[in-house]
C-alpha cells in the first residue's frame, strides 16, 4: 500500500469517516509491523491534540499531519515548537514538564506558594538544600522566613522529599490530616484533599508522624507505608513496594492490583483528561501494569484495553468514556 493511501486512510479513520472495508484495510496494514503501528499511533495522537485542525480540508489535514510526523522523527522537542502548547502538554503527557518545567510561583500574604497544574510535574530546591519533586495537581507552600533553622512546609497533593540532613533542626511536612517530622531522609507523601486516603512511604532514614486529632507519635520505618483512611480516621503501617510508590517522580507509572476507579483518578491527574466510567461493574476490577511517560493517553488506554474488559471512546477534547466490554 503506497504512503499517500495510508495517510489518507489514517486521516479518514481518526476523523471517523472510514467505511467498513477501509477500516479492515487499515487495520491489516497496522498489524503488519510494529513500525506501522507506531506511525498510526503518532498520527492519531497528533490529530487529537490539535483542536484547530477541524476546520482544515482533507488534503490540508494530510499535509498537516505529514509535516508534524516528519518533524517528530527528527526531534524529541517537536511539541515545544508548536503554537498550541496546551494541546502539546496533552499529547506528550508528562514529558513536557521535564523539558520545560511547568510550575506557578506566587506570594500569598507571608507565604511562598508553588502550584503544579494537572498533566505536569516539577521540582523545587529549598534554601536549606532540600530537594522536592511535585506531582501533578500539587501545591507546596512555606513561610517567607523559611531557613535552615526554620524548616516547615505545607503540602496538598503528592511530593517526593529528599530532605537535607540536620539533626538539630527537624524538617516538617504539614498536610490536612497529619504532620511529618524528619531530620534527613527520603520519603513520598501523597495527600490530595479530594482523595479518600493519604499515604506516606519512607525510602530511607526515619520519620515521626502525628495525626491532627491525636498526640500519638507514629514511627515509620524504611520500606513501610503509612495509609490513612480519612473517613474512618483509621491508619495502617505495612511493608510496601517502594519502587512502585515513588516511580512517578522518574516518569513511570507502576500499578499492582489497583482498583479501576483509583487508576482512572491517577490517569486524569497525570494527563489532565476527564475519564468517565460508564458501568459500575468496572469498579470491581483491578489493574496491574507499567507505563513510561513517553506513552500518550491514547496508548495507555489501548494497553489497558488489551488486558481488561473495557472499550473507550472520545466524547470531547480531553474527555473519554470508558465502557464495560463483556469477556464472553
């Protein structure tokens, strides 16, 4: 099949204009090789990321996608050059936040506030030498008098802390439900206001944790996870897979028996999309898998579809419906 024919079929397919015979022809070509599949997925991703191209004619669309695809093969930084940065963020997932850190910094009264939008990640280096990675949709704040002698921050969201060691001046992380005191350590804290659970995973060192409604100090050891059920006000301490808990900071998503609703919530944050489960039966399923941040939301959903009873379709820009698919 010649290149022009392929380009035409792909554009017609992603535009939902293919007839049954054309769909079969295209799918047969895609299944011929991994390179064919890669070409299809890249063009499909570019198509969905570009809101303005719906006004183009068919020949213009083919030329547009061909140019974008050819450029993408020459440079990893393709999407930084586009004049549609919002769509580009959707397309490349979290990669763009690594190439061009996306974080908002502002003053609020006597606080320094850092916010990371959905679909991005960023990092902060504090004046005491502490390094912090902030996940999508997170907010970190600290007093204007923060110093190596006064080390206290407030977190809403998820962050990985590599705390500069100082046994005399503890470092405190305050969340809505608990406070963590450390002297020098590496830990992950996940405490989104809208979530039902908050967690702390200790990588190394030692921490003392205190919930707001009790004076009890909870010691978390390396390799352990503290998990708080916000509604029941009940907590547990268990051994955990540290690699899985902190993989996000290195641009990886690792899931092991994660409930589908929780998976959906995380994908929504990481890719800044809206995913709606249309069938309550999906809430009973769990998912295990591993992705890198090179994958787009289309590729992630396609991978999940291969091993789970789902179908999905796009309803609007950045909005998808996930349907239950019978495995009979």
